[in-house]
C-alpha cells in the first residue's frame, strides 16, 4: 500500500480518536492516537478562518464540549499545540490561534501523532483502517498483512486485529478467520463500482427497489428514513445501512428527531471524501440549512436564496434576524463553526469557519465533481446532530442475526477477489 499523505493520516487519527473515546479501553495502549486526535479536535474548536483569541473560560468550554478533562487532558493538549506553534498562550489563560481550516487541522493531527513517538501498533491501526476502506478483508489476511508490513509476530498481529475490531477502528462481520473487516468509509471511494457489485448480489426485486431508490436519492439529495424503509423494505434497508452503503444523518430540533439518508459521496468535490469533511462540520451545516429551506415554517425563518445567504456568510457578513437561528444552529455554535447573537425577537448568525460554508454551498448547489457517483445533499434541521458513523454504529449494535448475515453477503460481493 502506498504511503498515506498527511491529510488522510490525520483523518484516520480523528476517526480513531473518536472510537477510543467511545470505547474507553484504548486510551492507554493507543496514547499517541488518543492525544493527537484530542489536540486536533481542540484546535478546530478554538480556531476560525481568521486569527482568533479566546478567554480562559472559553478555552475551558471548548475542552468540555470535546469531552476533555479540563484539569488533565486540556493542559496536555495545549502544551502540544503550543510546542507546534499553533497557538499562543497568555499568562491569564487566554489562547490566540492563527487561521485554521479542516484540512490544516488534519495535517496538524498527523504531525502531533508523530511528535508522540507512536507505537508500531498505532501505525498498524491506521494502515488496517485504510485497507479495510478500500474493500472488505478477512481477519486472517488482515493479520498477515499487518504482521508482514509492521514486522509484528503472528500471534500479536492476530490479537491486534481482534482488538482493533473491539475498539471500532474497523467493523467485523462473521466469525473466525473468515470474519470480514470493513468500516464506514467503505463506500466513500469508488462508490459507483462498489454499488454495482452490491446490486449484482441482490435478487431481481431488490435490485429494482435499490435502483429506484438511488435514482430518487440522486434527484432529491436526501430521503427520510421512513420513506426509505417504505421504498426498500425494512430488511434490505437495514443491511445496506449497516454495510455503509448509505449515511444516516440524525438531527433534532424542537419538533423532535429526524433521520435522513444520504450517500457517502455527498461532500466529495475535488479531493478524497475521507478528508473532505472529517470533522462533520459541513454535513451539520448543510443539514441545518436544508431544514430551513424545505421544512421550516415562514414565521420561524424559512430560507430562500441559499446562494445569497451562504455567499454573505462566506464573505464574513451576518444573516438574520430569525427565530430559527437560535435553535437550528446550536450544535454548530458549540463546535464554533458559527456564532449567533440575539437581535430583537430573533437571532443573527455569522460564519467562523468559511471553508465549511464553501463546501456546504457546493453540496447545496449540486456542483460536486463526483456527480456520476450517486451524490446527494443532506437535509434536516437541528438543535443537535448525530454524524453518520455514530448513527451506523448504533444501528449495527441492534442488528438481528439474520440482518447481520445479509449484510455479510453484501460485503462479500464488494470484496470480490480483493486482498
């Protein structure tokens, strides 16, 4: 496998850091991954497109939002960022940050990872996830590959692969040495080819249903989970979601929770979709804006002229006031993607991370470079947002044995003769 570039390495570090945080077991053994992911995540919450300065209380709030312990983990992350000269720290606890983009944060994550003298198994975790995103691979072949590549004893590489699946660096379907490993990024690359392999493995009626669903998804950009289940049938819908053929975006506002289905290639413009929106900020912004365009009542603040609205935000202007802004952008405000302020009976908003707005506009206007590969534009509005990978993992935990077997058949079709 070719050497990964810094952005792709950083994207896997962020991915693995989230899995370590959720699992609570890998932080000690995979400490370089853990610390690099936490430091990079903190950097994105502190930074804006332009230089910014945050007070000590704002820095602590950013740490808490990222589930960092303010007494132990926050000082360690700040020290690493300062050593890299990515932040300046004042004696009163304030922190100044030069302009940060999602892409630069991923590169910084890769550099922070190297600063922490990673263990060979931590490098192996990145390689394993990369190869499992290209095509499903058996656990036996994965252990052999890891052992040969990283000079690890066979018993240790077998144990590592098992541990990687337990923590969530990769997903596992099946039993024994023939267990298939994959991950949620499986359909973010070569999506059209892999989707074709899935179609060929289905019955004629399932193929027809999935083709009709894909055609509608391409046309509308997003389909509610209720409608998707009705079109595909619950059995087919469950196995294609679990195999990561589609993304689930779970969004919440005062009206409740809403699940919208999109394709993994939605944010692929000109680069690797794995790195395009690794922090899920653009997905969340598109979700909120799409809800405002399609579902929000007029009196609440319905959006028209998305070009004008996003153009103004990208140029640094404010939009509003509208009551909806105070509800639908809370998750984005916590991540410091936007800043809202009360104005009369509503709220105004400005964009802190301009590149997020640029990606969102590309998606909303349908100008994705991979238009032939089943692109979409996600929809919904929110007080909170659950990203596709988190939603997919939740689904897999509740999958029935029959559904898991069906998911495995799809993965086997995608695998074909690949390593």
